[in-house]
C-alpha cells in the first residue's frame, strides 16, 4: 500500500474513533460540553453549573423538605445523576461561536437521542430544542439547546428523567403555571 | 420637640444599643413605616402585618449589639421583615390555614394617580408567589437595586432579575386584561364560595 | 410606557403607616422583656469570649472544616435550584408553544 493510502486510512480511523467516542459519551446521557471559559469575560451574565452525582447528593442534604420549592426540587431530581448548565448572555448579537453550539447539537444525533420538540420564534428570534435519550423505554438523558441572538443556554441532565416532575416545576422558582392547563381543569 | 429628634442616626443607634428606651422608641418611629409596609404587602392583612412588624422590632431590641451603623440597620430591618413574612406565608400554606377574608389592597396617599388602578395593582402584587412578591416590593416600594435585593433575600442576582422581568410582564398584562400565563396564586374571587 | 408602568407600580406600593399607637405597642412589648437582660448578656458574653479564645486554636480546624462543608453544601443547593430554574424556564417556552399548536379538544358529543 502506498503512503498516501496508509495516510488516508489513518485519518479515517481517527475520525471514526472520534465519532465513536463522541457517540459513546452522548449515549450515556452526558454531553461533552465545550470549554466556554473565554466567553465568561465577554458575557454580561453567565451561569455555569456542574453537578455530578456526588454534588447532587450534597445539595439534597441541604434541601428542606418542608419548603415547597425545596420539596419540588427533591422530587424533580430523584433518579438524576448529573445536571450541567451553561448559559451566557451578551450585550451584542451573536457574540458567541455558533460552532460550539453546533458541536453539542451533533452529539445529539448519536443513537438513542431523539428530538422531542423544536420551537422557533421568528419574532423573538428564539430557537429551543429539547432532546431525550431513550434506553429500554426509559428517558435516561435530557438536553436542551436554546439560542437567541444575545443568549444561549445548554442544559444537560443525566439519569432517569421524570418529565412530569420537571413539568411540575411550574409554579416554583418563579416559573409561571400554564393558564391554559388551569382553564382545561 | 423630643430630645431624641435632635440626635443623629448614629447617636440614636449608640444610645439604643446602650439601652436607652427613648432612643429605641425613636428608631421605631423612624422605621415603622418601612417595616410595616413590607409586612403589609407581603401578608395582605393589616393585623398580621402589625403583629409581624412588632416582632421585627422586638427582635431588633434583642439584637441591637449586632447593628454596626444606620445603613446596616436599614438593611437588617428589611431583611428580617421580608424573610419573616416569607416564612410566615410558607408556614400558613403548609398548615392549610384559613384563606384571607380580604386582600388588603391598601394604597398609600398619592397625588392625582388613579386610585382604582393603584388598588388593582396592589391586589395583583399581593397575588404573586412569595419570592416574586418580595422582589417586587423591595424594588418598587423600597427602591433597592437588584444587587441589594439579592443580598437581602439571599438569592442569586439572576433569579432576582428573572422574578422582576416575569412579574412586570404578568402585572402589565393583567392590568391591561390580556390572557397570559400567570405566576399567581388563586385570588379570592377564584376560590370556591 | 415601561417607565410609566413602573412609576404606577411605585405609586401603588407607596409605604403606608401602621395604625396609630404602633410605637407605644412595640415599646410595651419591649418593656415586658426580662429586666437587665441585655446587660447580663453583655457580661456573660465577655466571660465567654475569654474562655472561648483559650480553646479557639484547638477547635478552629474542626470548625473550619465543618464550615467549608456547609458552604459547599449550601452552594451546591443554590446551584441546583438555579439549574432547575433555568431548565424549567426553557421547558416552559416549549410547553407554551406546544399548547398553542395543539388547542384543547372540543367536546361536540360526537364521540369522535
């Protein structure tokens, strides 16, 4: 085999391994998030949260079950092994690299991940995508990618997801209850 | 004119810490409006607001030694008043206490503003969730900026801003009569008779 | 418009005086506090401070460790609540959109 052919094989193998490792990473529910450190200085506001199982356990010990908000949190995180949030707000449009957001989105094409819903609002220039990782008929991962011209948010939740409990966060943490649902009742 | 009215704020504080009741009474007179109004906007009931305001001043009396300055005193009073009110609301929610028999939409004296609109707005504020209500009261009654509100409520500043933004949207829409999602608890008119 | 609305909100939330006699009622409660309590507490606190300073070095390490753990725990709690808030906020956008697209079914009695 000539050198060019060997070189090409090496490149292809490398690319396959990269894709496989990204898929493996994504397949257990946890996404590989880019290093956004350089954005922290540019952003007017930033939220960086990394809570693995150990930190979640620690947080749970400081939640007060008699407090309605804390009680809702306790219920919502049952079965969850990790929560990762990156949210950046800027003073200028598109000050964040779209390629980084796209890199996260690519991981969600790995087997098991399904797009649950995509909402595009032309008026607010807002795009929200929600993905879940389904394994053996259970949701074992959740990913949210939300982008606007001056803000983007990535949420990744690992573990057994109870969408109903997350939905029941409405009314807590300053999140409004859906008037439509109240009207249906 | 009472002698205490001639004392500077720092002198009032020093004398009150030393146990002079006239000085402490002057502090009560100076801050009663602030403390009572916070309690009233949070609890929506005059009697409960007065009880809570009295407890705040009693706690102040016991804690005078820990107050460093006049500005610390103002911060301390707001913090204790609003946090006690939030605790009271949550305790009552857990014990399923009797609902309020009236929403105390009390409006302060204002020039030529529309009293009905003001009453409506005060009612709507009283229907926000405790945390959102506290943020709105501290911002628009006490004129605190979001950083000070975050410090008073021990709340992340992003959460403060989020509460402000949502509450204004909801209040504005409700006042204008638009139907949007609500961050409200059921008002008295919506409860079953 | 926004500034007008905010000013209206300020007007609606103008501070209000308590019922007349509030100061007297507070001072009456203050008068019922145990006599000399505050000066007794001051003396007691001074004695305790001296004793505590002697034992301070021995317990400092354990206290700081406990304090750090508690701070970490409270910080973890704060981050958890913030993460859930952000998550709920974005789910809310999607739920609102889905409900707008799928209005509740009408009950026309047809059984369809």
